[in-house]
C-alpha cells in the first residue's frame, strides 16, 4: 500500500464527489479483495481509492479536524489491511470497513479545539460578510458540539444514517445491532439533538 493512496486533502469532508476508484464494479471489488488476501498491496490500493473519501468523511464527522481525521482514516485502512484475511464476506466490504472506522472513532480521545480558536481566522477577517461567516460557523460548531455529546451508539447511528445515507439495515450491520435497535437509536438521537439545540438556543437568547 503506497503512502500516496492514503493522502487526504484539506476540505475533503465537505465534498461528495467520488474518487476515481468509485467506478470499480462489484466483481472487480471481489477480485481486489481476493488479491488483497493473497498479500497484493496494489489490489488493496484499489479498495483504498474507492473508499478513502467515505472513510475520511466519517472520521471527520467525529473529530471535526482535518489532521485528526486524516490520521484516523489511515489507521482504519492499516487495520483493514492487517485484518483483510479475516474478512469472510458475510456482509458487504463497505459495511466491514465502516465497522472498523466507527470503532476507531469511538476509541478516539483527542481534545477538540475550542470554538474561539475555530473562529479566530474569521474574526480578524476584514472582508464584507465576515460576521455572517462567524455566525454560520458558530451555528455549525454548536451542531457538532451537540452531536458530540450524544451517547456513542446514537452518535454513530446519526452519522451513518444522515451524513452517509446508509439504510437502517446497513447501519445495523455496521454497529452489530438489530434493525429495530438502529431505528430506535436514530429516534433517540434526533430527540436528544433537538433537545440540545433548543436548550442552547434558549441559553443564548
């Protein structure tokens, strides 16, 4: 696996454009998985190229920081490479990879940057519209903060379902739960998030 295959440019978290590896057909993916199991790193690079954007975005949703998300994404693919021989195909490869990513994110304990530091560059920006940008970032930061305070299973469910558009069945597969549990986690996550944001709004008014 080449280091270039694991390079994630800044700002990738906000992009939904597929990588040039996204055109892999299902059969080609199966071939790449089989070759990876035989130890062929070039074949695994194809899998990295296909999924690196999605994995990076998932990690970014957890840590809200490019460097940390980049490190986590690389960790995910390294773990996947080391464990590829144990992938039995009981679930989709993407589900297996998401499971590794969620576990890596759940184990992540780095400090988040304070909001004041996040807004520092914008606050000193004299351009017209800078205040509106501050307000937009402030609102986004409050949403991220509210999501970060959700119980881990609810947070993972919310991120996978809303930000990655997985089905309830796929979310259940990633988290190792039933479909009913996945639906319940999403319901409670949305209720808790709404409560958090309502409370934050009342405190600010």
